[in-house]
């Protein structure tokens, strides 16, 4: 007798729309984010970091946003598809590779530290100011990821540049 296969489909419902519910909080987050407009890290690299950290954290809203931003800026589909396997491809520059390793280490904080070899590789590619800015990029996307994952912000509606005027 064939075994029946049952699939449970859970509808993901947004818990809180913190953009609208707490406008002052959202404004504060955008203000903190606005520093990155003057940071020493190039926008394309920032978006790659945002995408990779969002993959690690499972943030669908941010993955939708940053994949659209990257495509809008001319990023190749191939690099987007291979971002999770960046170590296994030569499609990423040494600077991008150092930034991605730093982003993963800062996001995951295994054993409550960032390994010395990851720091050394990052310092080969980034000045102290750039590394501080890169770390800010990473902490900001982790902040956004935590809000969007916790409150189940729905993905799909973002349009490139939609928050530019708000920040």
C-alpha cells in the first residue's frame, strides 16, 4: 500500500510592521544607516556584504532587497548565484574575498572571537578606517536582518532606491 505524503504549508504572516508601527525607531535605523553613504567602502561591496550576511541570517526581505540593488548596479547573475560558495570560485577579487571572510566571522562570532588569520587577511586589503567602516556595514545589516526576521517582514515588494529619500 502506498504511503501518503503529507506536506504542511505554513503561511508566514508578518508579526509587526515596524516601519509603520514605530516611525521614530525606523527613522533612527535609517539615520544610523545613512552614515554608510559617506563610508570608505564602495557601494557594490557593501551590497555584496549585505547579501552574504542576509544569506547567513536567512533574511528573505534583505535578500530580495540586496539582490535587486546588486542587479540594478550591474552585478552579474553568476556572482549572485555563487556568493554562498565564494571560496570555491575565482569570481571574487582578493578585496571582496577578505571582506566576505570578515563579514562571516563578525556575523557568526564562533568561539566569541574573530580569528587572527581573518583579521590579517582583512588588514592586507583594508586600511584601519576602511575596516572600521566595513565592520559598520556588517553590524548594520545584522541589525536590519534581526528586525526583519523577528517580525517576518514580507519579501518581494522592494524596488531599488526606495529608501534613498527616507534616509
